């Protein structure tokens, strides 16, 4: 297991865990969010090949429209 910071909170995940797998584990549809890994926005098409390392910081952002 490794420790990452997910939206500001420490969380343990398995090694060799991709961002796509993280979203799946959290029941988040990838097309509905923007994901930043260590302050770098990751393209939707790269989520499956972006793997987490110990100490990584992940921010999952949802955009809400309203008026």
C-alpha cells in the first residue's frame, strides 16, 4: 500500500494504481471530473496510464453550473 493525498486528505491505495482505477473505486465517472496529479491536469485519455506513487497529491474537481 502507498499513501496519497486525495483532495487534501491522506488515503491508502494499492501500488500500481492508476488514476482511472482510483476514480472507479470512488464510483466517479471520469467524464464528469477533472483530475490533477501533483498540480498537473491529466488528460482524460491518459488516466489509465497515469499511475500513483507514494506521496502523490490528487485533486478531483467537479464543475457545477448554475445561475
